[in-house]
């Protein structure tokens, strides 16, 4: 083992969180590691690939290699904006990967930062999402899906140029235990349905379900029973 596994210290104060990371092994990922036959086979056997934006700080070449492969083979490549500082200070790297992104995830703060950094003449989340969906795209056989979460406010989604909103569940303050991992839980819930070919509205509702559950528990844990219902209430 050349590098130890990365760690993250998390402090929860009320409903606020503070994080300190030590990336270690995660900060030493290289494209040569990706090109190892057994590792690349993981990519070629997948129909959907998801990249957090944080990886832009580690191995842009790896993201581009996977993104290009997905575009050439008509597979789905997903990108998360992940954090305002990435949009601000890794703008060029992010925009190199963006043409390969079939699905872009983000939250309202990241959307606002994107609009500011790219000098968009709007601060409306719906319009920002639409602008992101219209950015140049390598795989022209499908449009770019953009999904922006807004905490307890509606999830904004742009699909094939159409802007839609999906209501999120607003929890009373006394039920919110730990907001850490809410965004990742949303993505996980969404992709769990998306990769099975479920309709867009089902995938988004599952993302909302997962995020709503995760913030009611300490740490990134889920209940033993998965009670998500695919049909609308």
C-alpha cells in the first residue's frame, strides 16, 4: 500500500456541519491506474458512469478518458458540480469535462456560482439549469439532463429543453438530525432508479426520498427497510 485511505472528520452543530478532509490515496489517482485492464473493464462493463466534481482536482485526464468513451459508445456520463470552489477555481477543467456530461447534478448555491462565474444574465435557478443543458455536447444523440436541488424547495429539472419542478418534502426542524450526505443521497436514489430504466419522475422522487431519509439519521446511514414507493401518492 503506497498511500493510506483518505479520511474525513465531520462535526455537526445543530443542523450545521463542518468537514475537514485528508485525501491521501484519493489524491494520487492517475490515468495509468484507470488504464489497468481490470480497472478499465469496470468502465467498459458499465452503462452509466458517475463522477463527483471533486475529482477535477485529482485526475482530469481520467475524467476525460471516461467521458470520451461514454460519448463514443452512447453510454451515460454523469457529472456533479459538487462545490462552489470547483466552479470558481477549476472552471477550465470543469468546462473540458462538461461536453461529455449527459446528466449534470448540482444544488442552488452551485447553480448561482455557475451563473456568476460564467457571467450569465440571470440568477433564476430554472434559467441557469436551462443554460447548462444547452452547453456544447459531444454525444448529440441525446440531450443533457440537468437536475438542481434546493434543499426543501422544489427540485428543478431540465430535460429536452423542458423545465420541470418536483416538490421536496419539508421536514420540521426537530426531525432534521444531520444534513451531511443529503446531496449524495439524492444522486444515489436517482441513479438507483435511472439505471433500471424507470421514468424520470420516479428517479427524481426516489432521490428526494433518499435525501429526506438521510437527513433524519446520524451519519450516512439508511433504514433497514427501503420503503420507497414508485407510484405517486
